[in-house]
């Protein structure tokens, strides 16, 4: 929300706006982020889009082609720049007592997931089921918003879920690249999982990054517990 407000203020002051992540669309109007994406794209002077599909999205919305630049995804550069440092420097696996390729990494933070008690309850149930059926512990570095909602709703976590405070990028990158599976509602984590070639279950009803599904690295599973577990089992067999 803050970048959106900043962009609107800049546009009203006739300050040039360069938009990173231009053209992403989930076509899911429930998401606050989707509304923000459309607004900022249309008031920006320069749109840096990741893929030619994203360019097509904004062209079809009437944005002039001279404003649009296909630049690729900078997350690829960031992951490749830091992945070896993370592998060599991070001690996160030792601190947690988990083994490489023998745990599930989880991030859940999106508003439509954590602010609805039934949806959040179902996702937490799915994590416990996945841990049992796949016989692996779940590591869940939990956002503060998710922590608050779990407490407010009186929800319980499976004893097989290792919970921690949010962690830094180097530790998180290490946890990503050594996981057997990732379950997440983060778009960036989807991208990082595909770059690192770690299978990822998308615990959402829609995604603005369909390329992660097309390459076979991710499955869009929704938020029903049985669907999440089935997607996890399918990915681990690929």
C-alpha cells in the first residue's frame, strides 16, 4: 500500500515514476495487491516488466508501448549473487536441528489467507497433514501478522511444525535451497523456488507469476488442506 500512495503522490506532483514489476496480473480482484498493481502501472512513466506476457497485459490495458521495457527478473540476479554465500555462511539448519532435503519450508503471510480464521485454520491443518504424510518436519519462520492472527483466532500448530521469528535473507535463502519442498503464498518465494529448482506448493487461489507453474516447479493448490497435501505429494514425485 505505501508504494502505491507514494506513486499517486508523485504523479500528482508531476514527478516521473519508474515501475518495477510492471504488468503482473493475477486477475483476482479480491487481492489488494492487484488493485495496487493496476493503479501504479497506469500512472507510471516507465514500466520495467519481467516477461513478454507481462508486456502484453499492459498493452491490452491501453498503456503505450514506448513506456514498456522487458528487462527480465532481478530476483534471478539476487539469488545467484547470494546463493553460495548462504550455502557457506548460514548455520540455520544446524540451529534448527533439521537435515538437508529432509524438511518442508513454509511462509504464509498474505491478507486473504491470514485474516480469515477458517482459511488460516485450514492452511495450518494442511501443514500438520503434510508433515505426517511426508514424514518430514515443517519449518515455519512466521511473520508478525501471521503470529498475531494465530493468537487472536486461538489456533493450534502441529507439534511437527518448528516455529521461529522472521529470519534474514541469507538464512532464508539457505533454508530455501536445502528444503525438500516449499509451501508458500509469497510470489517472490515462488520465483526463488523455481530458480533454485526446489518444488513449491502455492497456497493461494490465484497467482500473478504463472511462469513458475508452466516450468513445472510450482502447483497452484488453493487453501483447502487436502489440495495442499495432494500438490505436495505430486511435486515430490516429479
